């Protein structure tokens, strides 16, 4: 009887230790230092990064808390866009999103439309992001170079003026062991690219700050702040700790492309006839 | 019996609420999402493409007249996540398609499910969140 009692006491005392060991076994290992490499996907499912109604933290849903701080010019630029998504969406036959002409999405829209499986590679000089959508890549320099300066006609790199780019000029520094802070400027202006699929604009004065924080070995949080004084009266957060999870390193990511030929066929067979009156149906 | 009814009611309530957001977003502007149509037809083409895959099929009416329908699904990446593939359909196969038709009355629609000749059902929402689908 006494022996059974002793065993029970020992088991009771050991239970919390065993329990915490079991929990610890299920916990991912800690984040490695200065390393965000890997194949990542939205932690809340593949559709979480689609952001069809606009940027994740501020969708265009007419809610007061999601109204953007437009300058008069920024509001005018927004109204000139006819988006297929969001609160001011038009029918498929009447929109002018450059996405549907298979134009480059540009940065930062790459983060705000179809952000799906993303492969991040890095070495001592740079971090490279391979986006699934449109099979697009970005180079982010971590070799200590300075961020270029915005000047008329593009950016100044040293004494040289370079052209604006769809994906801008990016440099990054480690804010701590597990957080990479990326600064990007020198993107295309409002006549070439949109900020998001709801038709929000950006200009060539845009500065973007991204913070990629590796929470632990298997999880990453991605935040993006928009600072564009030509379009918005103050900086605002477009993506707030968007969760990504690490995939199997052997994962072979499927391509998702924009093909002008397939787009034309889709619009002819389905997009255009579904938008208008039946009398506008094309011959098949 | 009661044990079976209550879960069924909970499931039905869940399905109704799950499908609710479909009404809210752009893509449904052209579709009558209150009107689910079920059609039996013969596959004429399965086009695995971006931005949406297209399933073309012929439906023979009671009067013998054949109507050519086109249904769209999501893009190949999303459909792959839901278990669909480039070889999901063969030309000439008899299928049963449930879809939301377009509002203007043309034989076009957004596919919800397709039942194959062997009875297997493909769910067009399976690879999506059910909220942000068809973008």
C-alpha cells in the first residue's frame, strides 16, 4: 500500500516535467541568427496572401478604420483607377488594372497581391526573394551599401542617376538577431503601377520599409510601411506582422504566370461576355 | 435520431455562413449567387490556364437542342491545392456541373462542384479559403 502511495506521489511530481518536455518537443527550434532563408508560405493558408480587396492591413472595404490618408492628388489618382476588386469595383469588362495586361506588378504590390509561396535565398552580400506569382525576383543588398537617393528622373547611386525600376532599389540591415529591416525606393510612378488590387496608387516618391522577423525556426512575420508624401499625408502600415510558415526545403514551387494569350482568350470567352448584356456576347 | 439532427443543423448553419462572403466581393458582381444551377453535359474542353481555368461542355435540353456552356474555376495553383489537375477532365466525358450562372442570362457560370462519370466530386472551393476565392 505504502509502495503504491510512493509511486503515485512520484508520478504526480513528474507529470508537470514530462508535460513540459512534451510541449517543448512540439515547439519549433529557435530562430537562427541573421537567417531568413527558406521556402515560406502564408501560415493561415494559401489564400491569405491573395489580398484581393487591397492590402492586408487596410483593405478597401469602406470601413472608416481602413480609409487611407490621401493627399488631394492621391485621391485624384485613386479615382482615376478602375479596379476589379474592393469597394469601388467595376465589372470585369470595365477595369484598367495593369495586372490584367500582364504588366509587371512592381514593388511593393508583389507583397500585396498573390503573396504565396516565397523562396528566400541569402548569402553574405544579398538576400534574394523569389515570388511565386509571375515568377518574379527581387535583390536586397546587405553588403553595407547606402540606400540611393530619390532625384528627378530616378535615383542617385554615388554620382550617377539611375532609372526607376519596377522593383526598386533595396538595401537591408539586421535590426537584431532575427529581424531584417529592408528599405526600398526608386519604384515606377502612378502611371505605371498600382499599390494594390483595389487600385490604390503609389508614386515615384514612395519609400517602403519592410521588417521580416523570424519568430522561431518555422515562422516569419512580415510587416510593410508605406511612406509616399505625394499620395498620402502620413506613413501607414499596409501589412502588419503577416504570418508565414516554413515549408519543406524539397518543395518544388508551382509557377503562377500571367500569359497575355491566355488572358485574351479568357476575356473573349468569359470575362467580357459575363460583364455586359447578352446581346454583347461574342461569337465562339 | 436527435444526435444526428443537431450536428446536421450545425453543419447546415456553417455552410450557409461559409458561403455568405461570396456575395461581397467583386467577382460575384456578374454572377447570380442566389441561383445555383445544376447541369448534366458533355465535356468539350478543359482549359488549364490563368487567370482562371475554363471548362466547356454541351448540355442537351428537353427539346433536344444543345446549349454550349462555359464554367470558370480559380487559377491552376489554387485548383491544384484543391485536388484538381490539368487532366481532371477528358473530352467526351459525361459530367454534372453545379454553378452560379451570370446575371445576363448567357450560358456562363462560376463552378461550385463537378461530378465525374465515376461519381467522384471535385469541389471548386476546396483549394480556397472560401472567403477570398475567385480573385
